[in-house]
């Protein structure tokens, strides 16, 4: 998908980024705060863990929505949005953007997940090494990406690895187990051809 021209000959797009909505098995619906945060965007990218595709209807009323598959949650009866693709790669305003949930990072995935869960049980929530491990795998998987978007850890994460911007918008709703203290958040990503991407994190109540 290519960006559309705007006045002044610039190619710009405003992209809404979110992940881990878990509707309807952990949360009833997309809340009004998310809809309000994305008013005026040109496109919405959902980085996985949509329990049911129809849950995205409030966002689809705002702009085209592209979503990827999340991981399975047996106890929640969620297939992780099985009908969605595992990953997406889009051309947006001159940027190559890749989207993946971040859960399939090879044999070590379960070890990282178990280590994170153990830390959470002892009250240690800040674990950037887990996000960094996911980022490293996705950078190898999408070598030409200018921007990589993922979810899964329910934590906001933003870092530049060489020329690539890696973003986890955080969980859009308070859906994590163990009463995670992370505030829900989404991101408004401003893209303009020839200019650095601008990231605006929006905290949700």
C-alpha cells in the first residue's frame, strides 16, 4: 500500500498502532478511548491478539485496519485471530513497514515467556531484555524493514536498531495476567516521505 499525495506535494500518512486488545475473551469491546485516540488516522495496524475479527468493527469505521495473528490462549478459548496473516509488510509513505505479533521467535520463545512470567510473579515487571530478544529476531526476519511493529509483551517499547525503528505500542487494554502495572497505550505514527518517523504514545485510562 502506497501513501497518497497531500497538498504541497508531500507524501504523508498518520498511522494508528495498537496490539493485544483480546476482545471478547479478556475484554468486552474496543473502548471509546481507543477510538478517540485514532480519529483522523489514515490507516490502523494491529500487531496481534485479536480474539475475534469482528471486534475490530469500531476501528474499521475510522480507517482501513490491517491486523496480524496473535498467539493461542487455550484457557481464554482464543485462537489469536486465526484468520489473520502471521505477518504483514506494507509500503507506507516511502517506508517499508513490517508487522508481527512477536510470539514466534524460535525455540527460545517459551523460555523467554517462562522467565518473564517468573519475574512477574515476584513483582519484577521491567524486562526490556525480552522485548530486545523479540526485536533481534524480527530484524533478521524483515531485513529491509524501515519500521517493525510488534506486540505480545504488553509493554511499550521503542528503539532504533541501525536504520530500523522498532515499536511495541503496548497493550491497548489492561488484559495481562498477574495484575500487570503497565498502563494501556496506543501509538500515533506520523510518516512523511524523506523525514524521520514521529512517534506519539497515547496513554489510555
